[in-house]
C-alpha cells in the first residue's frame, strides 16, 4: 500500500491539543513548524502585525506526517475532533500522495514510498 503525506495547518492556540490527539491516534513521527497566515479580514483578536510582511497575520502551526491511508484517515479525524472550535479558519488538512521519494542516507529513489519497516510500539 502506498504512503500518503498529511499536511495540516491549525491555529496556534489549538496546536497542543491537536498534537496530543495525533499522538494518541498513533502518529509517532510528526513534524511541527511555526507558520503565518496572511489573508484579508482576519479577526483582530487573533492576529499580530508584521513590519516585515507589512500585513496583519495569524500565527498558525503546520503539522506534517507520513502514513498509510488508514492511518491518515484516523489522524485526519483526530485533527478535526481536537482542532475544531466551529469558527471559520480553525485550520485545514491536506492529504497528498507523493510521486517519488529519495532516501537521503542511501540516495536510492523510487516511484512510490516503501512501507515503514520500524517496529510499532505497544
């Protein structure tokens, strides 16, 4: 089965509970990045102003993980359950299928990712 990539952006205030929810759902290799969302009409109570950007922006957290489709489905549900406040702009989840991959340490490439061979905890 082919791995997929989950990319999610959530409001910074929701990030801790979303991350914990992903861990509880079995996500064991998660990348977390600080991000900024710039768009017109931001809620003044949630945004900062950046002189560098010359814009108001909302602090966001970007999450990335790789897993099999059934794992990605479980993680997407976990993000929605933990990250939804019912307000527009809580976040978004993308699921993509990579076309190729490269193992940095080995330099080998292939048309699709190989399944994770690491032992599963528990």
